[in-house]
């Protein structure tokens, strides 16, 4: 069996599928792969939320536990991530319901980074995220 266009040339496949859908020719469309790609796009939006929260939490941990090293760079990163997260949630409002779950997962990754970047013992840091999502996103919140 010859490889499908989906497997050989994704770009060409995507353009072909878009044309078929716009023409209303659903019977010729590759529905299974279209559905998979749409689901993949949704997972990508959730990964972006996780990634940005991880960076934000890492910098909040460093801010709290390495106060002597605070810098304009950390301030900029914290502010940038908060703004990017706000816009990401505006563009994807249904992700708001996933924030508590994603904070938990992002914190576990941020914790590894904080231990590595600060060279502080693991025991210094809380095992679970000490902040709620709304607190993390509050522009006036700077953990002391």
C-alpha cells in the first residue's frame, strides 16, 4: 500500500483537506486525520498553558527563595508570562477550567528547575504549589 498524502506531504494534505471542506465535499475529506489534527491543536494549546505556567512558577520560586538574586530580568519574565497567559486564556477561554490541574503539573516541573537553578536543597521548597492560580496571575503578587 502506497503512503498517503498525509504521510508523504503534510502541507499538501492540509491544503487539499481545507479545499475539500470549503467545497463541502466531506465524503472526499480525510475525516479521521482531520479529527486527529484538530485534537492535536487542542493539546498544543494546553501545552502552551503548561509551558508558560512552568516558566512563571519557576521565576516566582526563585523570587521567593533567592531574594538576594532578584533582577530586572526576573521581573520582566514574570510580567511577560502573566501577560502572555492572560492573552492565551482570552484566546482559549475553555482552558480556564484546566488551570488548577495545569498549575499542579507545571509546579512539579518548575520545582525541578528551581532546585537546579538555585542549588538550594529540595527540602527548602514546598512539595506542592503554595499559590492558587488567581494569586499567581495577580500583577501585584510577588511572594516574599
